[in-house]
C-alpha cells in the first residue's frame, strides 16, 4: 500500500506524476505525450517561482538546497565541463561551480532543458552562459560537444525507457567521463535506481548519500557510472 506521506516527501507532485505514468502504461500517452504532460505540469511552477530554489524544483531555502544537492559534487574529482540535464533555471549550474571552486576544482557548467520557457529563464538568470544553455529533450538530443561530467535524473523519462536513456547519455561523455544520477529521494534501505542501472550493464563506481531532513525512512542519494 502506498504511504502518501512518504511519497509526498519524495516528490511533492507525486499524485500528478503517478497519473501521467499510469496513462502512459495504459497506452493513452505515447513517449512524446508523456514528456508533454510532464512539461506542462512543471513549467508554470518553475517559471512563476518566487525563489531561485523553487525555480529549480526545490521546496526549501538556500541552506536546504546546499544540503540536498552538494553530494553531487562528490562525483567530481578533477576539473572539467559539467552538463546539467534538466537544468531548470540554472541554479545547479551556478552552485556546483561555486562548490567546486571551494574544493579547489574548476568546473565549466552547461545546461539543457526540455522546456523553452524554463531554458529562457536560465539564460536570463545566467547571461554569462546563455550560449551554452540549450533547449532539447535529452533523450533524443545530440549535443554539439562532449562533457567530462553529465548529471541527470532518471525521472526525466518513462520507467521503461530508462536503460536506453542511460545508454544515450553515456555517449555525451568525454573518454573517462562520468554520468552522475541524482540527487533523488529514496527509502534508505532500497537501491532501485542504482540496481536498475547496474542491471543494464553499467557498474556503479561511486555513491553519496545524506539523511533526509524531514523523513527518517528516506535518504538523498547520488551515484555515478563511467
């Protein structure tokens, strides 16, 4: 039985997301329809957000943003280019660069988002990087260059397309590059996303977790391959 409180702690719009997923599984939406429905769900909230964190899909303040997202930096062990897939308003592009500098590393951030309106917001917020923020569906996009690090979430595609999505994103990497997945919220004692990626033939080479701030059964998780 689904625990509404637990699901809400993972994803604020979990019921709406579940409805779109169910329609896709029933064949009422094709893959493009799934992407269109998801974009229509998040676009107004992101574009109309009152804070930079909310405009990047985060419900907390800057301190909470850092606590939940800084583990992404654990995957970074040398200077390089960093593509944020689903870059939203560019907040992670900004903060990952700043956190890297604090650690003595130099990252050059890039971004791509499926929503033209949200990508436009990112270009307005980060004009210094406007020419490296693209509008595209990363599941089918062929980028104009390769990257040392590519960060994504697996929730950006339907469940049955995740293995193909990971395969596709791995082609974005420079030799020796890393595909970073997360951060995401999952039960502490589960390993669903990482196990599915390993089952598709991609060994996990690193992980980072932090306890959830409000729900004792959950953790913020990041893992990487490549």
